């Protein structure tokens, strides 16, 4: 039974990784088409967009990272306590 649970866990992790790869692939493989040369072969000036205009401030990124780390720590402590509670073994004959 333990071996089946472990295999199902590995299968779930691999399918999650495959799903994440499939979700990110369209954005990673996207490209822009070259502009039309227009009349007399003159190409229009390229539009340059910077991340400064619509980016996220650094303090927000730090706050999100700190919140995620705190949430992960709480989940890890709760999981450890639940695992320790299940593993308590009573003395034989007690």
C-alpha cells in the first residue's frame, strides 16, 4: 500500500510539472512578427516598452515573498505536528 501511495505521489508531481510547463510554453515561445516595410521600403520605428512604466514596486515583491515564506513555514510546522501525532507509539502491554 505504501509503494502505491508513493507511486501516486510521484505521478502527481510529474503531472503537475507537465501542467506548469504546458501553461508556460505559449508565453515562452511567443515572438513578434517583423514590421511591414511600407512604401518605398521605409520601416516604421520600433516601439520600445520598458518595465519601469508598468512594473511592480520592489517592496510589493518583497512583501509577497515574505508572505509566501511565512505561509510555507506554517504549513511545514502543521504538517510536522500532524505527522508526529500519527507516529506516537504506545508501549506494548500498557
